[in-house]
């Protein structure tokens, strides 16, 4: 049984595990609303939209986190502005922002002659490089995400199921949507260092989607999604250690695998619960 615990005797793997646990909790809080509102494409666009800010920060020797925050703010503002354009569908606006920000990131990367290693870390993450100060930042991000989720729960709930009713109840759906975008941006910024900008949806979308068939209520989905994210982090780090694979990608792959296992098990449960068809009799 040593193979189950041996990797976590190493300090940097322990930090990676704690980082993954904190990110799993943050992503569960934001990802649940993303899944309920069908905002996966927006989440994907925002995660890729981090590339220009992170690439520019790396190129100038600045703080990658600040670069990610700046890009997330630009994406969130752009989505909000374009979403109010009457002749432009939201998906079209998001798609244009997605391509524009990604193109800008590639242009910035192309200005450097020795950026391959940094770019790999940005795109695919480096969970094994998590430092103690990163854990403190993730802990602070989790507290902010919890505060926003508690204060905005009623408005988010109304927005997810009936935006018109949210307006009738005086819950200010536009403001709630903007705050939800900020929460999504926080989760993506917190996650990109763990699994990179390309794989962030693995922790943001897969655990809440896997929790949906089994949980009762939004809070239940969040709790179960956090547990599934922690499971994916532990199993991904364990497999990565023994198979010598990329840690962030392995964590993301395990999260997606848990989604498929969850829905397969849910399908079998419904099949067993379905009443058998009556056997015809001959008089």
C-alpha cells in the first residue's frame, strides 16, 4: 500500500495536493453555476483569454498572477459590454473575444525567442511548482469565493433558472451576472497555475457536471463537486508520479474520467429503477 502514499511524502507533492484541494473548492463554487447556466463556452473562452496577460507578464519578468487577473478583467468586461449589444448574440461576442485574446497572446509569445518552457507552463500548468505563498493566495481566493457565493446565492439561483423572475424580485440580474463573471474569473485565475489555461475546464466543469445526477440542491452539487475535485487531484498526482506523466494534465484527465463514470453509473441506476414491462398473457 506504500504506492498510495509514498509520493505524498515529498514536500513539493504535498504542496501540489493542498493546492489542488483549494482549487477544487474554488472551482466547485464557480463551476456549479457555470454548469447550471450552460456557460461552459464562456468558461473556455475566459480561460484561453488569460494567455495575453500571462504571456506579457512572463515576457517582462512580472507577476504571472497579476497578468492573469488583468486578462480576466478584460475578458469579463468585454463579455458584459458585448452582451448588451442588441444585434450581436452572446455566443458571437464571446467567440470573437476568445479568438482575439488568444491571437494577441500568440503574437506576444512570438516576440520572444526563448519562451517555449514558460509557454508550456502557462498552457498546461505546473502543479508540482506550487509554493507556500501560492497556497496562501489560493486560501485567500477561496475565502473571497465563499463570501461571494454566500452573499450572491439567492441572486445566482434566480438568474440560473429564471432571469425574468430575478428582475421581478428586484435581484438586479445584470449585476448578479457581472458578479458571477468575476467569480468565474477568480476560479480560472486560481486554477491556471495548477492545470494551465488549456485544461482549466477539467476542474471547473467536470466535477460539478459529475455531481449533478447524485446531489440534491445547488449546495449539494457544490459539496460533492469539491469532493470529486479533491479525488481527481489526489488520483491525478498519484498516477502522474508512478506513470511519469504531466501532473496537471493527469489531474484534468481524471476529473473528466470521473464525469463519464458518474453519468454511466447514473444511467445504470435509472435502468434498474425502471419498472419491468408487463408480460402479455394469452386468455
